[in-house]
C-alpha cells in the first residue's frame, strides 16, 4: 500500500545523530543549577541528561530531562535540593509527581519563559540504585534510549551500570512477537468499531476509537519495521525515525480532519492488514541495529 518494507534495511535512523546537551541559555542555566545541587550531596551517585539530547535531536524548545541515581531513600531530599537551586534562577511552576515509573519525579517550568524558547521544562527523576535497578537498566540501554550524557559521575557508577547490562536481542525479539500477536487479535476484534460509530452518528467516539484501534497499532507495526529497537515508543520521534515517505502517508491518517475521518479509518485498517501478517520478527535485523546503536551511543 505505502511501500513499507517488511524487513527494515536502513538501520535505525537515530544513529545518524550525535548526542549533545539540550541547547540554549535556559537549558544551560538549568543544567548548571541541577549539577550544582547534585554535587553537594553524598547520597547522589550519578546523573545524566536523557531525552532528545541523548540522540542529538534537542532544540531550543526541548525539555531538560535528567536522570539521577541515588542511595535508597534519598529521592525526595535530592529533589528538594534541586528545587532550591533552581529557585535561584527564576520564578518556577512546579509539579511534584511523587512516585512514578522512574522513581520520584518533579517538573519545573519558568513562570515567564525566556525569549529564546517557548519553554524549557526541567524534568528530574531520582531512582534508587537498588530499588529501581530494573528501571535504570532500561533507561541506560543506549540501543533504545541513546547515550546517557553524564552530568555527574564521580565514581563511574553511570558508566559501570551501562556496561554491566548488554542489550538482550533475543528477549527484545520475543517482546515484538508477543506484541505482534496482541495487535493481530485486537485488530480482528475491533477494526470495524470506528466505521460503526460513524454510522451511528457518534463522530467523537469514532475519533477516539480511530486513535486507539487504528493509529496506535499502525504506529507500533511501522515501528517494528522501521525502528525495531524502539517499536514501543508510540508517536514519539516519528519524524526522526521513520522514513519521510512513510511519515507523509501516516500524517493524514493520524490527523485526518473532520471530512477525512472515514477515509483515514479505511486507509489505516488497510495498512494494518498489509503489515500485521507480513512482519516476521525472526527476519528483523535487531542484532545489526543494536550493534550500530551501541557503536554510536554506547
């Protein structure tokens, strides 16, 4: 339908970028403040910049995403210290997330963003070395999350953690197979729900079903083909990690507008039909992609 190959042959497109810190004076000031707070604490073992910067894709509108490794029980106190240091920069809007999938987490945003960027959100997650070992292992996998840009690593804990957990290609391939089977079953059951809701005059319901039952699975399937190491990243980074021709075909399905919803549903379902039975996880070059990414970002 759209020229999507069932075996990715171009490598992960993210490997073409060079990791670099989030640019701009707002990010630089925030980064300096965070580092200053962390260096004063014995319970902080290491910290790194993640997110778009880890792939060299950050721009002036990017957030500053920081991961911290701390001793058990230190998370809230570490965030308090960061907050105090950031408060010296400007008035801040704070959201204290508390416990999240990444330890304990807080967001800060300038109350009055500077002229150089729409905003520079500061996102700091503190993970305990032992209690959050699985989360750290995932986030510090360069094949999936790019290079962790060290902000504070006095004893080499960050580098040691990255080196200690090589990417498990076989386990990742098995995850793709499980998700492929799940998507196939859901598609067989729910693909017709969008047209049904349109026929009932429930356009808002149809939009919701279209996003959940067409867009989300379609993006996952395209991810398996074109970015198999990050097939589960949803709609993030699509412009960077899918081929331009695929993005051009995908955009009117993801954002069809009022007059094209029915057509978008049909196009999306047809594309899923094409992909879901043609993808063979055993043929995806996961090991090669992983080796390329480890070389670029390890």
